[in-house]
């Protein structure tokens, strides 16, 4: 028969095993039903402190996607004392990332592996274990200072390693769930922004005697930064404008809404295109950051005099075609809006005899690129317009977009595409 000491050791081992199993079962129940990653980590740390009789603990998640691979993504700390929170020295975190195995330090201040490491003077002993998911380090569970002056034991290390192994996937699942929920919320907000933006654009083109008008815009993303508008001034005069703000997506759509409100406000004052752009430029400059600007073509169509007075603020030069395909570009104006607070824009008046077609477009048309890296370009645009000038305004706009899409083929749309056509009937 074995000695009494062997029997006592075996009894103690079995008792410890039962206690550890109870700790792990309780922990599994406590964290298994939650999808709140911070709550889960706080529970893990609290249970670990209780199981190991330690002062403080922390879970540090690592952001692998950051430029700095040691950047902390999340830090959840719990203290069982009144002390201020300890901070895991970056050197220890780096050691864990390199070795990806448990680390037990009895005396941090005098451990040869971390000589010269600056750490809180109250930290004596440290126990770190990796949080691994599919052989990848996701974070570190760290426990500080065994109570009553004791040091952590190999049994403590083994238990904490089991806790980490049991918990890592639960934390990762909760974190991924939260990311998915955040992404879904963001997508919902973007869809709402797209709906609002669509409502800001004209519901239909104006019906003006002797004219055929059509406009369309196709954003590269759910929302875009291109803009066009028809703004009635009085029975004979209507403002027609097209714009393109810097960037794409939600930020560009917000700036587009700002631009629309600015131009509409200036149009209602009833000034000529030059004054409208001078004032709009100043307002846009004062309300946006330095890197934000917009190109705008702003014209006022007079259906009694059959003229278009316009000013072009850095936008692609609209094309004017007559019955004999004579092409003119409308380039009088100045630089884009928002670049400088003051700029002396110029305007011009052009006649629109019967059979004249005016085509305005954004650079998403001419700069559309195919898989070979070739752009649709100005030359191809002019050839298309000359060949299709006899069609209706809607037919020209729709066919132009179709021609651009045919040119780029399977290459994804990289920029917003907008076309506005104004044709005086022959």
C-alpha cells in the first residue's frame, strides 16, 4: 500500500482537479450566452482573479490589421483591490506575440529576461497566457500579484492557460458578432443616406416650351458626390447646373447636399451666374475643410430669348452641337469652388438656335477606364455625340451611359457618372 503522504497528495490533486473543473464549468455558463465582448472579458478576468487569488487582471486584444502589429484593440481590466490599474509593459506584450506561450514571472523587477523594462513598481509577479484562435494570437490574459505575498505556481499557470483556451473563441465570436452588427447598422445608414440623396435630386426634368431636357446620375457607390439640378427662377428663366465634389461615398454625398443648398439659395436671389458662383465659392470655402472642393457648371436658360448665360467653375466643359455638328465647348468661368475664398469668376451668354443640343457631363464619363487601362476620353465622347445628336435628350443620355459601360466591360465603375442634356427643338 502507498504511504500516507502519497495518499494525501493524491487526494489534494483530485480535490484541485474537481475545483478547477467547477471553475471552468461556471465560467463556461457565465460567458456562453453573452454576445457582449467587453462583458465576457470582464467576467473572465474576475473569475480568473478569484480562482488564482490575485490582485488585478486584464485582457488585451491585439489589432492585427493596424500598421503597428502591437497596437491594442481592446483592453478590459478588473481589480480586486483599491490600487490603480496596472499596465502591462509593451515588452511583455511583444514577448507574448513572439513566443505565443504562457509566461510566468516571479519577480518582474529582477527578471533577467526583462532587465531594464519600465513597469509599475507595485507589480511583483505576473502570469500571462495567450488567447489563441486557430493558431493565431488574438490577445493576452494577464494576472498580476498573487495575494498574501505568494507567487504564482505551475498549477496556476496551467489553470489560467485552460481558461484562456476555453475563452478565446468565445471572445472572438462576440467581437466578430459586434463588428457584424456595426457593419449592418452602417449599411442601413448608408441606404438611408442614399434615399435622402435621391430625394434631393430632381424628380423629373422641367417641361419648357420648345425644349427637351433630361438628366441622370449613377453613383459608383450607394451614395455619390455628383450633382445636377433644375431650379426654376421665373416663367422664362430656369437654372441648370451639374457638379462633382471631391471623393466618393457618404462624405462626398454630404458635401453634395451642402453644394445643392448653397446654389439653390444663391439662385433664388436672382443674380447672374458670375455673382452666383462668386458667392457660392465663398460660402463653400467657409463651411468646408481645405481639401474639399467642387467643380460646377452653372447656367441660366432663358426660353424667351433662347440664350444660356453660364459660368463654369472648373467643371468638364459642356458640349454645344448644332444641326451641322459644329462643336463648341463652354469653358468661361474659373477654378473649382472652395479652393480659395475669393475668386473673380467670369460668365458668358451663348445663343441656342433651333436644333441646338447642349450636353453636360461629369468626369466619371470621360475617365471611365477599361481593363486595359484605356479611358473613354474626350475624343470618343465627341464622336458619340456627333453621331447621336438627332436623338431625344433622354435617348442621348441613356445611350451615352450605355456606350461607356460597353467600353469598360467588366471593369467596376470607379466614379459617379452624370449626364444632363438640353436640346432646343428644331
